[in-house]
């Protein structure tokens, strides 16, 4: 009973409503709503129609129906606009998604889902909200949170051994069914947006529930996003998403080989499950940049779709980003006059990382040449003197590292305790920096989950702060321009 009450509160009570004419087959939206890719004048809204108001076994079954979004500057939906009707169909996992345009910069918007089995039998979901970006002319304070390593199986069932979940390190608090505690800590901080840098789900969970099929891959997203704390956070905090290896195919994957799931399937499911590309634009890129306000611009890069095979010998022809993305990066970075230019990468560029790895820009047998060439270009353009900083996901520990070039990187660390570990330090012979050329301003002394919060004030001060999963601040670094 208590578990059901928690879920009802998290969904604003909408899950209790049923159609009078369809009482035998009520339709829900158990995973709530998300706003993504919010810009100054547009946003992508998404939901998923479901046949239950919670998980059934290990999944959340979808339901066919219709839906549309209503949005307004007013909380009572006066002078609202409505999107066209959308069909929730099995082919698209019963997800409804649409890009809305014509919005006003720096403005709070309220939106809600109107949904049902048919247009004549609908109801309204709870009110959700997002704020459009200020854009180049705005100078108001802005903050955002950055995460990686959202490992559902480790959080709920512990770390795996011999392809079985052991219960070791699993979360055992009384609020376990609400989901990851870090999400509740984030919500109290009221960030302007949320960035998932990849490893948002783990298809290769190293247990009997490893996902290699469409159904299994989708199920990983369902069980993650139905957690009440995700539903509550995304009701008021818009999202931006990247993918990495675990939510593309498997650990340290590239596009090569026949091991399932295929690269093309991983790309398809990522674009389907989160509001990252306009559904009306099948050619939309997953690398993009957003001018947040006068002081801040962010870049979100794609690290899997264009890469050369990991095992290829490093050299001028080996690339993680691809020539087109690199040209775009250089063009947009040099064109920006923002005080802070923050590149958010799914994988590290400074590190140090584990020496044995070959899949990122720090690895000596990976893509190091491309990474060093990019750093040389940053130095040539003097962007490191113009507010350029790196944020990365992927690594399971938080750190603030300073490359020998002076370029700085902040690693968000794993979101949950059960997925965290201690990192490699400069000088460690098992690291990518055995000669201790990197200066590390901070690294965790005890493994813990958590997240990075970045705040840029109206006076152009940038604060980089690490928090553990309960919201306790572990480290703070302040930049001024």
C-alpha cells in the first residue's frame, strides 16, 4: 500500500484516473513526461503511453492510444497551444514525441499530456514545466547538473559475479523503490537543466538480463525511467542527452563486428527513447551546441557513431569524432564569444584513465593522437584563455584534472554508489599518465556516487561543484572572467 501511495504522489495522482468508457483497459503514462533540447524558441516534448501505472515484473508494458501536448506561459493553461494528435504505436515503443516551436526566450512554460485510447476518451496528465534558454542577450544566473553511470541493476540488485547479481553494494534504504537518491538531491537544488553524458542504461549488465534485442534494450530504459524520482525530476527540469558505450552496444564498443546488439540498433534505440532529436528530422545530428546565455555556451558531442575501430593503430586516419564533427567543433568554438565555453564529452580527454583501455582520447592505443591534436588547436586559438573547459562522463569517479597544456577537465563520476570506484592517479603505472604529467586538483578519496553541478552567475563567475548521491558537497572550484 505504501509503495502504491508513493507512486501515485510521484505521478500527481494521474495514474488513478480511468476512462469511463474504457475502464477495463485504462491507459497510463507511468514514465511521466520529459522536455529535451530546450533552446531559446523550441523544445522537444516526450511521453510514453503504458498499460500499467508501474512496472509489471521487470518491464512497463506499452499501450496503443493517442496523445497531444498542451503548453502555455500560464499555469492555468490560458491562451494555450496544442500540438497535433500523435499516435502511440508499438513500432515506436508507444512513445509520443514532438518538437514545439515559436517559444519566447527566457520564459517559463507549463505543459501537460492529453492522452487516451481515442480522441473522444482522453484525460490530462499533471502539469510539467521548463524554461527556455536566455540566449546571447541574457545574463541571468544559470545552473545545470551532469551525470553518468546510471546503473539500475547495481543500485537495485548489487554488483554481478559469474553473471549473477550478488546483492553486494545494492542500495537498501527505505526509499529504494523511489530510485536513485541523487535525483532527489538534484531536485532540491532546482537546476535549470540536466545533462546525461551516456551510460544512461547498461545493455551489457553482465547478468542473465543482458539486453541484445529491441525488446530487451527498450526494457532497460522503461525500468529506469519509471522510477518515481526520475518522473518527479523531469517534470520540472529539462534534459539534454548523450550516449556512450553501455547505451550504444556494450563496454568499450565501436561500430565494428557482429556481436549484438548492432551499432545501428543502438543508435536507433537511443534516438527513440530520449528527446534528443526532432522525430520529424531523421537526419538530425546528435552533436550540437546551445548558447545558454551571454556568459555560457555548451557543446554536446557524439562519441560512438563516427569512430574508427578501436583496435585500429593510432594515427592521422584514426578518429573518434569524425572529420565532419571536428570541423563543426572548430567552427562553432571559434565563433563563440561566450565567457565560458564548456565541451561536455561522454568520455575523458585528460584523465588519467586505466592504461589498458583503448576507446577514448586519453588511451595510448586508443584515440590519443586526435585528442592531443585537438588540445594543440585549442592552445593555438588561445581558447584555454577564453573560458574553455571540459566536462566528461564515463569514468566512475569524480575528479578535477589539469592537463600539461593547462586545459582542465571535470569528471562527473557515477550517479550511484554501487557503480562507483576509486580512480587512477597521476604517476600510477597502471594509468594513462605514468609520468605524473597531469596535475590533479581533486579526486575522490572514497568511492561514492554523485554528480557535478555547474553554476554561472550573472557576474560571470563559474562554480564547478561535486556532490555525493545524498547531496553533500565534496569539492568546489570557482572560475572568474
